[in-house]
């Protein structure tokens, strides 16, 4: 059967589940909030749900074909009872995890293909499309409650603060948009950064926002000061397509060169390499509910799991010299050996 896991195995040395292989490219993935389950959306529109384990074989739980085109974004509800999926076919759908059937469907949710999604709270969901449109949805009635068309290019990524009061959205037009979740309106947009903003993560107790760019630079915003960046950290050789905060000071970046790097923020330093998808771009990354396992997908038609528990509490000497990504990777083996 297509999409089977990599098979039976012994407990791996690195303490993470084995890879999950697919017949086509995986666009997005989502960890279940309460169970060892992960969902994947594929380029052919297929959505699969797997149970994963360090000590046992990964198992296919659901195999869904409710999208006509590529499933580009998906996310579990906060309680894990529903899996929301969005597609290039412009639809937004909610799968009931108890029955495996579609509970709600909005076939023409956007005028353009949906690119990304963010579950904000128990009743609110946000989606962004290829033409820069952001929509808020009431998940109880599957109804659209806000539409904002201020951006001129695709909405690349979204993130919420810890209280789910503010939604941030990056765009290919080089701007960061700030939405008030409770008032359901856009509050501010940053200046144009002159480069695509492709990914973002919130760090430093909500005081800083990290944005990955098409130029391989990490742009840093101070919370509430959205007009311009407060700092920038160059060094990635290619675009930073995905960015995930694994702790208050460490983010993992997924780049077009296929490498997943750990980066310490303020002071800004490359910590080391977490893993790689050979030379295939890292499409998306997600963090497990316990915060110790990172999952990534790429054009290599697989989901890979990485242990990030050892980089969460890395301390960096502010007086140490900044290095490029390439320079830091030459010392990665020594770094992890010391840990």
C-alpha cells in the first residue's frame, strides 16, 4: 500500500521514530496535541494519518482522498477531535478524527489556492492563500468572519502569541502582518523588507519574532515595534523556508539546501546541524507536543524525525565570535559529542 511506514525496526540509537515514506511529496504535517499521531498532506491531495513510536513500527491509521488537488496545509484542532485540511483546490475541510469522515467542507474557501493555516483557539482558524488573502474562520459553523486582502503575494507562514491574542503572518511580498484575534481585524503591517518573508517563530518570552527570508537572513522584530526590524542575522547559504522555536532562545531552521540547523537567538549564533534531507529543500517542520521531537518533510517524499531535546537549553557566550552556517557545521560533530 502507498505511504507505508519504513517497516519494523529495533529501538534506534537516536531515540526517534523511523522515517515515514510516501509515494509523492509531502507539503505539510501536523502533530496531534494529545497522542503520538502525525498527519501529512501530499501533493496529489491525499491526507494520511499515522501513529508513530520510538520502539514500535509506525502504523497508517487514516488514508483520506477528500481533496482534488494538493493538500498544502493541515492542522489538528486544539482538542485533537478534528483535522483541518486546506488545498490547492481552494477548499477548507474538517475531518472528524472519530469517524474519519468530513464533518465540514467549504469548497470555495478562497479565490486562490490555500497556502498555509493556523489554528488560533478552540473556535478560530486562519488561512492564507497564494494571492495574499488572509481569512478568519469560525470552526463551529465553518463560516468566514474576516477577509483581509492587503498583501500582494502569497501568505507563507503564521504564528500566534502564547495567549492567542495576536496572529502574525509573513508574506512573499516582504511584509509581516499583525492581526488582533479578539477584535478580528488587521492592526499593522511592517515596512517592506525587500526580500520574501517565508517563515516565522516567536521567541524570548514573546518579546522577539524571528522571520526567515528568501535571502538566507533571519530578520528579528521586537514585539509591538512592527515597522522595521531590530536585528538581522545572515549566514544561511539559501532561503529559510521553515522556522520553529524549540525553546525560548533556540530556533530550528529548514533551508532550501536541505539542512536543518539549530540557531541561538540573541546572541545570534549557529549552534549546529540537527539533520538533513540530502539536497532536497526542507518544506515544513513541526514540533511534537512534548517539545523534544522535530518532524520535517521535503521533496524526498518522506517525513523524518529529529531529537532536539539536547539543543533546547544551549547557552551561548555573548562574547563569542559569530560564524557562518558552513563554519558552524564543520564543528557540529564536536559540539554534539560534548553534549
